[in-house]
């Protein structure tokens, strides 16, 4: 189910009451296991201020960013079965990353290393990103990563997941944060951003960040383009909203020399063996940076 944000939207002055139409025509709904409660109160997952670590030279290392969706077998008739990675397959992939001496980091950690010289944990850095906000990311992916001492990056969308695919509840989002996952966003409803009016684009990009910041008291520093689609107007809105950068679906490794608002990622599809994943990561290291626009007509 989608994440219900009606009350919080009202607090931001950007939408009407629950069930009212949003600027992009979607409807906000409440209730259900996957709905986000928006009752007042501070996040129980708030963490104490991190200790300031010694800084050194700015990082220069390129880093792969993996893209996952549903960590479950595909149900019969799934429209995009390749986006489902069965749990044993996912766990085997994580073990393969360990054997290859990778260590998961977040985008905030990566940015701090690239821009401020904050050291990364030992190992070869890799970012594990999870799109949309599926329940299986909490139920299946989080325990696997926790056993490794790793954290993922959750690119949550606030509404619109069909009931058959589940959706993160408010307590589950807080549990991810308590496990030191980073919370980022794909916007309100996974809209095709280049097709939107300026008002609709502002709602999907800027208001989404404000909602999550107010609810969870975390920075939400990174935007993830829905379906990877972006153009100059979309990038400008993401930058104006205060995000530090954004991720695409264009294969490659992210590098500090690249435009931070067009970082590449590697989509991991169901049926990818551990050895194939390691090969996929290696092959993408020499890919060209993402183009100025993608999927924008």
C-alpha cells in the first residue's frame, strides 16, 4: 500500500484533507498495514549526534551503487518479474560482495568522503539502494544487511504502491532508521517528472522532502528519479529543493568528478547469480557518465 501522508501534507500547507486530489492528480489514502501514520510526535528512531571523525584528503574513489526493488519471488502475473530478487538469491549476492571485499556505505557517507575527506569504513565501498519502499526491504533485506553490520539506502515513494506489493509502514520506516539506514526519496507517487507542470514538479520533489524531514527528523539529502527520467527542469528543481544530489538508472560507477545530480546505478535483476553480479559491477566501472537528460522524450 502507499504511504498515507494526508495529515502531514496538511501541516505543510501543500494539499487538502485525506482523500483530496493532489497536484498531479493522485489521491492520498489512509489506513491499512502499509499506511504511514502521521500522528504528531518525534521520531523514536532519532540517533544521537555522530562523533566528528578526523578528516583527511578528499576521496577520489569511484563507487558502484546497486539498485534493488522487491526482495521476494515474483508472484504470478507480475508486470515486471525481473525486479523481484528472491531472498536466498539476495543473501547469496551479499555474501559474494563480502568475499569481494566490498562494504556497504550510504550516500551521505560517500558525499562526506568526497567533499570533506571523512574516511569511509575499511573495505571497497558500495552503496545498496532500495527503491519505492516495499515491505520486503524491511522484512527481508534489513535482517541480511544487519547481520553484516551494513546499512542500505531507502528511496521511498510516499503513495501509490499497489496492495499486492505491500508498502513500508511508519514503524517499519523507523526500524530502518534505527538500523542506520539512510532515508531518501523518489517523490510522492513515482510520477514521470519531465512531463509535469512546474507546480506538480515542485510537489513531487520539494514537498516530498519536506514531508519526510518533518516526520522522521532526518536530512533526506538525495533524490532518486522515478524510472530514471529527468531533464534540465527536473535537475533544477532537485537542486533548488536542497538535495545534495540524485541517482539515475544509467549503468556505471559514481565518481566525485561527476555531476552529483546524475549519479549512475546498477539495476540488479532477479536471476542474477553471485558471480554474475560481481562481473556486472566490474564491467560497469568504465561506463560513460549519464547523459544530460534521460527518458524525457
